[in-house]
């Protein structure tokens, strides 16, 4: 074997080896940027309060998450409170401003979405044990910022893209398909305004919109509480009240 061919082969092998390690190296740097494994694992519950803006409309919002995968989001519009929740098994919505006075179970597609959102550590943390797959796509420009693009596929087949800032290794954008009112929409979310909370670096701004369209929703976080006391019952789907019985008229 010629020296030139040997060197070329070595270069290829090194490139393949480096590529195979890239995903885990990037995720390790992301984990460190967020505060490290020990600090993250010390958090068992989290409460975020802030405001959600949709066009001219602004609504107070609260998001509560409990390890490993319980989540509830409440937002109030025109005096009516909407809720989306997942107790680790059952997902449900209560949207009175859409004419639904009783809670409704999520569809299977909606469940796949909320399982990803409710994962306390996210789909990339310990992804192999969860049955997820993470692939390194390459270094790309994201609106003027050099980023590392990762492609995530959950064990249920939900796919998404995550973009890590090449300098800070924090997530600054995600792309994923979400099921909204029975329709699959390609959503882009810009993440930023990171601040330190008890040693953890967390985003205070999330703006989402349908890919290729203007508008959407923006969440501005005003307060993040770590390890608040949470009543597990808040994630359970409320029982639907039975319809009132109508009295039968006795024949005269």
C-alpha cells in the first residue's frame, strides 16, 4: 500500500470516528452550558410564569413540570382559562373559549407531541436509554449565527431539528411538526434571553410560528421557580360531570 493511500485511509477513518463522536460531544457541551448534569438532576419540579402573546392579544401563562414527564400549561384569555396537561400517561385539553366546557382527551398525535414537551430533561438527554436517535447534520448559519444542527427522532417517530449556538452551545432554535386542531404544522421556535437561575442557564424568551408564515405566539417568562411544591392531582384529567337527567312526564 502506498504512503499516500495509507494517509488517505487514515484520514477517512479519523473523520468517521470524529463524526461518530460529534453528537455526544456536542450534547455534553450543551449540558455543561446549561449548568451541568448534577445541577439539572437536582431539580425535581419547575414552575414558569409569564405572558403569552398572540398578535394583539396577551395572556398570562403558567407552565408546571415535574420529573420525569408530567406537565401542565394554563393561560387565561378574556377571563377564561385554557389548560393542556399530561400526567405521564393521559393527555388532556380544556379550552372553554373554543366552546368546550369539559376536558377533552388528546389525540394520539397530540400525545406524541406533549410526551416530547413533558420530558423533563428533553429528548436529547440520555437519548439512547430513551430509545431516541440524535444525528449531527452539520454546522450551518442560523440567521447570521453559526450553529450546530442536530436531527432528533424519538422512539415514537417524532422528528425535530435542534440548533446549538456554536459559541455558547445553548439551543437557539428548534424545528418540529406539531399537531394543532387535527392539522400537522411545521413549527419554528426561536429561543433566547438566557438567564441564570440557581446555577442553571435557562431561556426566558420563546417565539414560535408556522414555517414560512408571519405571526405566531411569543412567550416571555417573568419568573422561574425550581423545586416548588406541586400537587400531583393538578396533572390528572378532571372527571366529566354527567349530563343532568330529564324527568319523564307521566301519562295523564
